[in-house]
């Protein structure tokens, strides 16, 4: 297949051409392209896998399917999050099937081989026959779990499957620079996740890229989010490009006190002149982020199939104080307000997915003004594909 690229490389308003095409349908519909996409586009950068608060305690373990790869995420004895390929070294059984606390030893459900939380093989019951647990020439050190590089930022666990991307903080720096200027130099350290009540999950019948694309433009706001558009209208939005890793949009009129409720504690260094600023970035390849003066959210898009994506939302706040009981109703209202917005987007990402079954569509065109962030994502994707 030819490299199905969008030809524009400039993201500045007015500099794109309407003749630019988006990615070919096959990148949204063909399971056969997944491996190529995973290995060249996704594996070589940092992708979101889960949230730190999925596994708060030592021994907490959760399986995650990521683009066909069975992975597991756990918290080790030192309190660090680790990610491993979720496969037993013996006969390749999926090691962890359900989330939960496994104590200090992961036991394979098949023949009960045991691994510690650092992935080392520690027990091989009956490997030499009944009651014989060791055999000459077999060294457990050679048969541990295969680890996947992971790091945390903003309450999100990121993985780098290739193992050779720059450090996560270095990778995220252009985005952190922007938001540190807005929310204060330590905003990312202050983020406190509402692990108990600030979560949401939904599954959409769509390729994960369409969720990235839909999130990074505000063009659809008046038609798909009519209520949001009343207090944060399209006319007050601006495009955002954070080279080379993200694109999206921002608003100057997000209303913190909507509904006459007292706002939550804001980031202490947030500029007073920008209290109504909200910014929304699609962090490539699979994380959606939103920042406002008094809250933050992340959505991880877990691609389950070419046409199916699990979306996981986590709300976060500017410090522990915001988790106080006096703010419980406000937090609940926020979750409900965002739930409505994200539910409104489901029909369009699923509709775009259905459209990609049509030979009458081959990448479409871009608005030279309002689709700039979407086109930036297409360029990012295309540039990561190797030449045929
Ligand atoms: S496959 Fe895991 S112990 Fe046999
Ligand atoms: Fe939307």
C-alpha cells in the first residue's frame, strides 16, 4: 500500500491547501495494518496505558490489552509501577486475567509457576516431576517476565514499547512548558486524582484515531455540543499545536462558576487574567487531556480493535484540598457535565467510522482554518510510517 499521507506539513492558519488528503480508510478499518501501525507509529513513542490510581497498593495488578498485546500493570514492593508482557514463560498462558491484589507473588493459573513483583521467576512447582521443583540446567533467572518500559506523568502510566524513546519528561516538555506557564511551574506535581468518584468508562465502535481527531478540533462544537457552546462558544476558541506531540484547541470563556456554585480550589499560580481559559490537547497517539483553572482530566484511548476503542476518563484537581467533602457535589456536577459532552461525541466518532467503510471516501479534505489540529495529527502519523 502506498503511504496514504496528508501532504501539508505547515500547521499555520491559512497556509494549508484544501487539496490535502487525510489518512486512507484502511488505517481505520483493516486489522491487518494494526501491527504496522503499532510497531511504527505507536511503539516508538509514549502511549497511555492506564492511571496510577488503577493500582494504588503494593501487589495491585491489572491486565490491559493494548492493540492486541496482552500487558499487565502492577505496583511492585518498592511502590513503583511496572508493566510486563502478560504471558507466562512456561507455555505462554496469559498470566493475569482479572484485576486485583495478588500479594507478592503472581501465580500462573495453568501450572502455578510464580513470579515476584519485579517479574522474576521464583517458583516452578513440579518442574522435575511431582514434588521436584528444580531441574539441573534450568535457571529461573533466564525465564522472568519481559518488561515494558513505563513512566508516569500527570497520574497517567505511559509505555514506550520500543524502549528507546527519549525520557518521558523530555518527550512531554513542550506541552508541560505551555501548561506550566498557564497553571504554574509545578502544576503537574499538584495534580490529585479523584480515584474514587472521578472516573468514567465507555466503549465506542470506532478506531481510536477518530477520537483523537474529533477531540482536537472545536469546529463541531455548535452542532454536537449545543449546551457547551452556550458558555464556551466556538467563536472564543483557538487552535493549538504543540510541536511535535500534540494538537487541540483552547477556549477563553470556560465558565468555572456555572450553576452558581463556588469554584473548586484553583491552581495557585494560575494567571488571574486567564481564569476562564481551558485548553484541550490530543496527546498523540492515544491520550486526551483537558486543563482548566480548577480541574484537569485525562482520557486514555485503549484500542481494542480497528473499529473498537475503550475510553477511560480520570478527573484530577489542583491539590488534595479539592477532594474535601465540601466539594463533593461540585465534583459530581463536573463529572456529569463532562460525561454529557463525551457522550455527545460518541455518535460522531462512530459515524465517521461507518463512513470509512465507503469507497466514496478516501481521506476527505480539511478546513484550512478549523481543521488545522486534525491535519497536524495526520501529518504526525504519516511521517512515522516507514517508506515502502
Ligand atoms: S503456562 Fe504458566 S505455569 Fe505453565
Ligand atoms: Fe466534542
